[in-house]
C-alpha cells in the first residue's frame, strides 16, 4: 500500500496549477512514534521530552545508531502512522502527490489528524505544483517556492536566477493569459540560449548546482562552483535548457 512508502512521488502528476495542495507533517514524529508504540522506556521518553527540539533529534539519532532494532521498529511506526492518516481520511492514490516519511503532500483536505500520541498538522498550503527533472516544486506566491530534491544550502545559489525565473513562470501560469506566458517563456529561452543572461542562470539546478564545463576527467565532465568571465564562454548550458525550459514549453502546448 502507498502509506508503506517512506519516500514516494506520484509519477502520474506532472503539474497542478491553481489548486490547493496541502502538506501534512507529523508533529515531533520520532518522539511521538516512540511514545505511541512504547519503543523506549518511560524514563528515556521523559528525558527526550525535556530536551530542546534540536538536541532531542540528535539524542534520538544516537539511540537509533546504537540500537539497530529501534530503527526497524520506528520505520514500522511511521508506516502505521501514515496508515491511520490515510484510512481515517479516505485518501486514494490519486489524492497523494508525494510522501517524505513524516510528511504527506495531498490535494485533499484532511479532517482527522490526531491518533493517540500521533498528530499531523498543516505545515504548508500551496497553489501549484510541478515535477521537473524528477524534482518537486511547490509554489505559493505569498511564500515562494519549496523544492524537494535539492539541498536548501545549494538552493541559495539559484535564488536570484533560475528560482526567480520559475517563480514568475509559476505565477503567470496562475494569473496570466496563455499568449503572455508563451511570450515570456520564448523571450527568456532565447536570451538563455544566446547567453544574454547573468551567469547565475547557467548554474545547473540539481543536487550538485555547479557550472558544467566541456572538459572531462576520467570520462566525467567537470563542474565548477564559481566561474570567471573567461570561463563563462566555455560552460555547457544544456542542462537547464533540456531539463527545465523544454518541459515548461510542453506544459503550455
């Protein structure tokens, strides 16, 4: 069953535009799973509850490292927690966009959120969703774009470049006429291909987030975290073009 998956993305959904998407997160997931299913002695539970959140996560991580059976039991607890949430809210596979162990992204409002010590809460509400390059982009014009599949530290490199472009494209898809969106995308694509944009737009929007060169070492192309003006003319700009711009054009067709 779908709720048994710790990490899942619905491959049947490429995009959702101007429709409510809700992220439900488990509150203090690790601790409350241990409480609900009595995975740890009461005194350890009390010690964990007394700790600040960050220290609690570290302590619980050490407990799992030293007790491998605890990892398995907690994973089963996550499955059971998601099962209760799915069944109580009558969620079908079509309602679910993705699962991230202690978070569930759905297109349906869920009323049942408390199951013993287990509690789910609405963490974010989005208005559009796109699956591009096997990454998930959740959009709300007020709060911006949340990306699943790229480390947050690396995303800062894209904030004023590709993420800025995507934000405008997603917003226009919700508010503008098709001809205006097509015009904007065509102009951006032309400027991208002719290298008229600032260099930051050519950093690959992926888990490495580097500027890709045409040079290779042992058959692998070299990625650079920064480039000079001279190096800018020698980088490979195909990644963002084929992984993002081409699929976005197809969305409009």
